[in-house]
C-alpha cells in the first residue's frame, strides 16, 4: 500500500490512541457503504440550494466519529466549507452562561476548506471572495489592475452581492461588516480587518465595544449564533463555495445535563435547526449531529424526551426489520467480522510500511485474531471497532519490537487465553466459518 509516511504515522498514532485521524481515512475505510451513500445524497441536495439534517447514532467506539470525518473529507473535496466541534459541559447549543456561543466559537475556529483543512479558514475565505470579485470585474469591464475606476466598480459589485443577505435574519449587520472588510483591504488596514474577523468569530462580548470599534450595535450571542451560521451558508455560496456543513459530535453531553429545563432548551434549539432545514428556511446548509442510542432514546432525558422531536425523528412501523437510510436518524450497524478482517489487513500493511519491516503476520493470523476478539463473552453486543483496532495495533507494535516472537505467541498469552478457550470449547459459528485456521 502506497501511503505517505506522514499520513501513515497519523493514522496509526490516532487509532492506537482511540481517536479518529483527520488524514488518511480513505486508506482504512471499510464498510458503511449504505450510510455513506445516504449522506452523499444529502450533499447533492445542498449543492442545489437545499438543506439537510441528520443524526448518526451508535455506541461508543462504533464508528460515529469515523463516519463524520469521512463525510468531512469528502465534502471538503466537493468545495464545501466545514465547521465541526464536540459538545461538552462548557459547549452546548444554548445555556445561561454562554455555552451556545462557546459552541459557535469552536465551530468557526475549526472552519475548514479544501485548501485549509486544519481550520482557521475564515480570513482566507474573505480574502478569496474579494479577489474573486476583483477578477470578475476586471474581466467584465476590461479594466487593468492599476485603473483607478476598478476600485469603484469592485465596491459596487460587492454591495450588490451582499445586498441579498440583508433579507435574512441578522443579514444586514453581516453584509455591513463584509463591506467594511473590503474597505479595510483597500486601505491595507490590518487592525480593522482583525476586528471584523474577531466579530465574525463571536469574540466581542459587549455591544458597546462593537459599536465603538466597528459601528455595529449588535454582537453574536447565545441566542443568535445559529442564525449567523445560516447567513454564512448563503454568503459562502456567493463566495464560490458549494455551501456549509455543520458537524457536531458528542450529543451525549446534552443528555448529561442535570437540569431538566436546560436540557429541554437545548432540545428546542435542535428542533429549530431541524425545522429550518426540513421546511426550506435554510439554504446550502447541511447539519449532522452524532450521539449514542441512550442519548437519543431515553424517555426521561434523551432527545426523544422532547415530544416534538420524537414525533419527527422516531422510526415508523415499517423500518424495524429493514433500515431506512433516508430517515433523519441513521443507526450504525456493527461492522461484520469480514469487514474487520479487511481492516486489520489494511492496518498491517500500513504499519509495516511506516516502520519499514517485513511483516510476518499472515492472513491466517489475521483470521485467528478476529476469531479471538469476537469470541469474548458479550462480544456480539458490546465489542466495538475501536477496541479491536487498539488491540491489533498493540499486537503489531509488539511483533515489531520482539522479532524473535510471532503474533501467535502474543495471542497465546494470558490476555487472550479466556477468548481462546471460548473458541476451542464451543462449536464454530457459521458467521466465523471462513476464518477457521
């Protein structure tokens, strides 16, 4: 497998630590075809001016974050802008201590594009937008870069472009600051540009400061941050991008809020976002949230405890046996043993290429490893890809560091003896028949 060492090191290091790498996902993607196809259908809807909202639901370690990162990388290649972040006790969708604004700040801080996938892309987006308008005006008006009439024509074009934003909630202030940003670029006023970026990032804390520095009497707040993301989505389309994707992980942190009223307020925010996307009030916007089954389905504290959301999201009578991938909630099914076998083969090749050693791990060894992992007590309902991957990379590290031993020696150790006895004492299940060594 040809994979750059920088990417291979990121993949192996991240997976061994139990986190999803941001780089190299195509090298290790296995399964999830139905889920990915469903989400990619949403991408085409958003490109055409629509909006979508999906929940990805699965147990810890089942691959929720992996799927989010896979979609993130794909839409970046499709020229979308992506903002992503994890919820936490300090970052919610709304709260009495500015937790919603904290989430907005995290999202904008992680704003990414194809050419700047690591985040912090907002200044680049604004500068690219202005340069694009300048080039378009030059071509349309046949003006040279040094022509004094160019600046006036560019300013006129910018005002025409941002005027369409004023019809949106909070669009007037947004458009006004975009115009100011262009004027600051003309004057090479770096201080004003930095202040405008600071405002867009939600870092102004009082209206007085915003009025003094920028002449606008509003700031992005806990109540209004989502409205500004909708404006961002429309603006990004005008700036030459396909739209905006919002990826929010760790929805379980809303489920964990102890106060009932605070939880309900957060669920009401989700309802607002869901209704906007489904009713055509948002454009060029995709939203994906991920969480565990309990944080969705718990009748006392979960998302379904908010009756208005439950009535919109709960499965119907016909999707119990057959999964509906067009529904707003996508439940992740466990990866099959066959898919895990393919994944371990990929990781074996990446590991040996990274550390430049000839691998001694055979296909039979991989099959035996998978049998041992799935033979654990309760593995059929509790084992996750994260656990299997961490075990396997640890085995590869040990095999590399102890060339006098084989992977079978490590699998015969006390750590694996219980699982091995389970395999030897019970009849081979049909699902593992092809792994018999």
